[in-house]
C-alpha cells in the first residue's frame, strides 16, 4: 500500500500528460473531419458520375480497412517507398501523421452519416421550395439543415465517442498518448517498473471523458427535440 501511495502521484502526472496528447488528437480530428466529411458527402451525392464513383470508392476503401493499417501506411509509406520522410522526426511528426490518418478515416465515416441525413429529408420539400422560388442553397440551409441535424446527432455522437477510444491506436506509431504512458510503467519509466495498474487506470480517463460526452450529446438531443413526437 505504501508503495502504491508513492507511485500514484508520479503515475497520475504522467497519465495527465498522455491524456492531454489524446485530447489534442481528438479535437484536431474533429476540427478536420467534420467539415471534410461534409465535402466528401456532397462528392458522393454529386450528379457528376466520375466524381461520385471516385468518392464512393475512396470511402469504401477507408471504411473497409483497419485504422491501424492506415496509420502505418501514412506514417511509413513516404519514407519506405518515396525515400522521403515527409513527417520528419520526433513527437510532432508522429502527431501530424496520426492526425492526418484520423481525419481521413473519420471524415469518411462522417460523410456517410451526413449523406444518410440529407437523403432522409423527403424530396417533396425541395420541390416545394423550388416552386416557391427558393434556390437550392436556400432550401438546404433554411429547410433541410435543421432536419438533417436532428437525424445525424445520435449516430454522430456514437462515432465521436468511439473516436475517444480509437485515439489509443496512435501508439502503433509510437505517439505518446495515454495508453503509451500507462504501458511505459510495465517496462521502466520514472523509476517505476513492472507496474501494470497504471495501464488499467487509463480506463478511468476514458470513462470520465466519454461520460461527459454522453451527457453533452444527451443535452443536445433534448434541445433539438429529437424525441418529441
């Protein structure tokens, strides 16, 4: 017990640093993937056949392959095949590669949610808007958008909560996020070795973060009146 009390502040300090990296990757992914996903969704719904076909194939490949493999390809491919490590060295390069992989991956998932939400709005509403003299952008922003948001909040919240946990995959390219920090104490870190409890303790951080997100999205759904008949 005394050993645990001595180790606890050291472990928590290290996990806090790792969790900040995790949250940084989480927010950077959201900032990049949310707008990019909308662009991809419009591309997949485009009436230009080559564009829509290309977009759908890209989405199929990204959604159909493991995120871990995508991380490895994006990080190592330029150096191995092109003989040019575009990411540079150090933690900053790993973070840039991880962010790129996560943004592309989640943008493809978000695009399908956007597409489903947009296409779920009855076509008659657009036709009625055109009859009234509204332009298509006006119809989208003034008629469709509020309905789309209500429909996409539940699946989008599920993907965002999953993203918090998926950030742990970034350790495959040695990004020092919270799982990396917890696992380091099993080997040797800051005078502590052979300790497995810090790795298990990382679950507390994920549970707390996802608990807050669950409450937040529940509040958003209530505000949008999602469950009102």
